[in-house]
C-alpha cells in the first residue's frame, strides 16, 4: 500500500469581531454579474445620504442647547425577546465638539460586551484629523489539508490600537482617509485601507481612489445632477502593473417632492451582456409634515423575478424638541409578507427635562439601581443589580453635565469631591426611557 501524505497548514488569521446583525437579511436570492457592484452601491448610497437627507434642526436650539449624550440599541429575536447589543456614551469639550466615545458592543461568540474607546482630535480650523480607538478582534486558524479546506475558529480575543487619519486641502476639502493599525512587535503604524479624493476648480469631488488589503484597488469618477447629487459613477480596477482599466458604470436616478426633498433613489448598473441598464436597488424616503425624516425603505432587485423586493426599513421618531429619539429597524419577511422588528435604538441627550419625570427618592424602589446616601458628601454609591452595564450622568441646576461614567455590575463608588454643594440631577437610561433623580451634595 502506498503511503498517504497528509499536509496540514495552519494559517493564523485576524478577523473583525462583530455582533450579530439580522436587520439587512431577506429571504430572496439576489444575483449580479459583478459581486462588487452591490456592495459599492450600498456604500455610495450611505455616503450620499449624509448630504441630501434632511438634517433636522432644533426648533428651540437657543433655549435647549442639548447634545447627543448616549445611545442604546436592542436587537429583537421576537417582539418579546430582545438583548442590549450596543451602548454608546459620548463626551464633548467646552465648545460642544465631540471629544470621546465609549462604545460597548455585544459579542455573541464571547457572550459579553466589548468596550471600544474612541478619541477625536481636530486641527486649528476645527476639522477632524484623527480618531484614535481600540479595535477588538478575534483570532482564528485557517486549516488547509490535502483533502480540502477546513476552518477552525479560535478563542483568543485581542485588542488592537487603531486610528483613522484625515487630511484636507487649502480649501478644507477632505483629500485622504486612512485606516491604520499599530503593530506592537515592530512598533509602527501599518496602513490597512486608504482613500484619496480629488476635486475640480469649483471644489466638486470628481474622483476617488480606494486601496485596501481586502479588495483590489479601484477608482471612481463622478458626475452630478442639477441638485449636486451624484448621478453617475464610472468604475475602474487596477491591474498588478498599476494600469487602470474600465470595469463598469453605475447611475442614480432621484425623485423629489415639492419641498425639493429626495423621496426616491434608484440605483442601476450597466450590463455588458445585455447592453443596457439593470436596476440594482431602490430607496424610498418619507417625511413628517414638519420636515423630519419619517421612514426609509430599502429594496433590492430579485433577478429571478425581475422585480424589486423589500429588504429592510427604518422608522424614525422625535422628542418634543425635535431631536431624534427612537430608530426602529425592520427586516422584510417574504414568507409572512410582513415587516419584522429587528432593532430599536434609543437616543439620549445631555440636557434633561428638570420639570418632569423627576424622582426625589434614592431609587430604593427601582429593582435595577440603588443610589445612596442622599444627601451625599464625598462618595456616592450606586448599586447596579442588573446583569448589564449602564451609564449615568450628573447635571447641575443649569443643565450642564458635570460628571459622567459607566456603571459596572455590582457596587460602584463615585467620587463627588470636586462638586460644590447644591442640588444636582442624576440620570440613568433604563431600557426605553431616561430616568432622572434629584441628588443633594453637601460636602
């Protein structure tokens, strides 16, 4: 009998750690000639929405200068079964510019929240130049043998120091964006991805080049409609000898309402085989009477039936001062022919309403939290009896946030020594509302 040679190669690989996200899943097959077309169109739509979607302004901005303070995102497996999958806490500098962000993301593999810390740096003109952050990843092994390819996922979780870096031209237009990862072994910043933007004399972006470790280099050239929205993209890919070759083109058709707001956006790509435009996706937008975005429905083409089918939907709700308060994400169930709730994201702001929802107790009746003593001298104790992390914020009587931090599970000791004597408001987000309580500091 001949000897059988079995070759086993273990190739270590690093992969992003992500929480489960079913909000974009649907039940119909979608096929395209170019696998990159769909992802590039989705990315471009997201980038364009930053420009043409209504930026909702405060009606009472001069009286209530509130900033986004924190968010909490719940993922639903059913209408009665949800889990906290994302919790974000924001802090600002004295001028109201974003300074730090703490992002806690649930990882279903490790069954715990992974904490990502972000720091935002700006130049003298106020332009964002750097975002420093910790990037959690998990380590796994790709195993290759003579009998085929096997995949084995490991259990080692690693925290990488990463950063985004932005550069600008003399007119303030962003020219480059770089994603860098720090290599502790060799002590240097390695580029993981980079984009370069180019503009004409009028300051309109005419092209972009994207380079990365996970995709072949590609270039895009833009054309615009009369509203300065991107209406067409010509795509190029780069060969190994650094030669650009034409790879396709995409067009976007916009429909507007009487207030010049985008109500529909249709994306198509040019089919080489058919010699005509083929629809890829469509986004429909609706608005409230006062101008706020009410919903966004994203549909994709089913090439087997040659028709658009719903994929996901997002509904938006606002508070009494026209700040975004709740976002609901749905996925389309083709079998049940209905929308299924996938996520709810709640938004909290750093100026609490001091006239309503104010509790004078010490939270003893609350099953999740207990605050004592009250009045307090130096050390405030907050007992978190729930199985999750939370956040708290303390405001003075002028509505200014004077202290904020994350509450761990169990007993938390909060040092209040820097605070002067007086009445304060402490807020804690509980599920779908922000609880406010009166706190007396008497040092």
